[in-house]
């Protein structure tokens, strides 16, 4: 697998519209049930923006980040003037983006395409941007994924991912280990969907003394 800017532009054109991802909806539900108001979210690698739209519709202020201008333009068009008042689009690479202080960073199937050498610094920026009780949620490819070994996709073992998440409290850790249609072919799919909180405070059930 090789992803050029043109590949992402045509991927993002094809992907519009689609339903929001279940992991995002679950994460937003946990935030709502914890009694928090919608805050500031970053949609990292937003593509054509189905998930950014879901957050806007739920009342969040959204910073949508992607290197591909085609996806960002589709998102701005679908948001319309009312939701666009709470939307900021950033045509930027993850490696260069200056994260605002935020309550949620959502990265739906985007961080596996961040260069592996840049991931540690990007991850530090993500965690550093989260306010107390802020969440990271998103997807990573596992080491048995069919894209493992590709030049521009990186995969993580479960142990490496859990170690990356060590400073956060894990709210969800989903594993998919099988096959699914992707890009027109049945693809070996090994992925982790995670949601994790920075310094959870009571009354969240994951909060504990010293958290
Ligand atoms: C697989 S798509 C996922 C899009 C969307 N989040 C979704 O779930 O449908 C990956 C997206 O990340 C963007 N992307 C990949 N690497 C990037 C990087 N290093 N900086 C900025 N955007 C990047 C691509 O342009 C593409 O829109």
C-alpha cells in the first residue's frame, strides 16, 4: 500500500457521505453521560469529515485537520453556515499542527499513516493538548494487519500501543482481528480502537486517588 496526496483526495471524494464511526459515538456518549458539556475537539485526519460533522451536530467546536484540501472542502460544504461557525479547518500535516488545548482528540484511521519516526512527537502533542478529563479516541493498525510492511503505513503491537497509552486511563480498547472489504479487496484486518482519558476526575468511574 502506498498513499500519495492524490490517493487521499480520491479516497476522500469516494467516502462522502458515510455514517459516523461507532467508536466516536460511544466516546461522545461517555462524555455526555459523565455530565460534561460539549467542548473543543480536534479531528485529526478528518478526511471528508463525517466524524467532524457528528461532533459539530453534537454541539462541539471542531478543529478539523488534514493534509488533503479536497476532504476539508467537502467538510466545509457539508457543514453549512450554521455549523461552520464552530468549525476551523486546518490544511496541515499532523507533524506540523499546533494543537489547541482541547477536550477530545479524535483520530479515525489516520495515525497509522503518520510517519513512524514522527509518531512519538505527534503523540506527545496530542496528550499535551488534552485538558484534565480530556479524551483521545482513535484507531491503530496491529502488527498482523495486511498493510504491515508497507512503506507509508505503520503498525503497532498491542503491547506497544498499551505502553503508549500508559499515562492515560483506558475507557475502551477494541480489537478487530479478521478480514474486511477495503479498497475493493478483502483485506487482512488487525486494528485497535481505543478511547482513553487524561487524569479522570470524579465522578468518572475510572477516577481514583492520585489520578
Ligand atoms: C484513512 S483516511 C481516514 C479519514 C477519516 N478520519 C475516516 O475515518 O474516514 C486518512 C486521512 O488522514 C490524512 N493523513 C494521512 N497522513 C497524514 C498526515 N501525516 N498529516 C495530515 N493528514 C494526514 C489523509 O489525507 C486522509 O484524509
